[in-house]
C-alpha cells in the first residue's frame, strides 16, 4: 500500500486527538466530495489517505482509551465508501461528526 503521509507520520503523535480527527475529517469529506462528483481516481486516493490517517491515529499510544470510537468511525467510513452502508450513514452525518473537531480546535486558538 502506498504511504501518502510519510512526513506527517513522524509528527502525527504531536497533534492532539481533536487535531488528528479534524485532519481525518478533511480527507473523509474530500473523498465523499470526489465520489459524489464521479471522480473515481481522486475519490479512491482520498479514501486511502483517510484510512492512513485513521491508522496513524489508532497507532498513536495516547489514543488507546479512545480506540473504540476511532475504530468504529473507520469501519463506518469504509463500509459507507466501499460497502453496503449497514449503518445508514449519509454524507451529512460525516460532516456533522467531523465538524465538531474543527470547531473545538478553532475555539482553543
């Protein structure tokens, strides 16, 4: 599998969980936007980038007590994008979930 974020992987652990999830959200929303536009190549690339960021977040030791939520969201996203969407998610559900992390980061600054 291609590694998209080689430099990011080194510094990923320095980000807070909120920052990590906000970055994941950007890739998730990008993947969904490209998918809806019918751009399969860009959608696929953004999908794999999002999964890579999920995996970096899962591997980050400080997030070990939040793994259940992170793993569930990864599963929901993968099923939504590639599967039959058993969780009945919509694009707006992903927007709503990840937007909260962006808002929290902005509020801190």
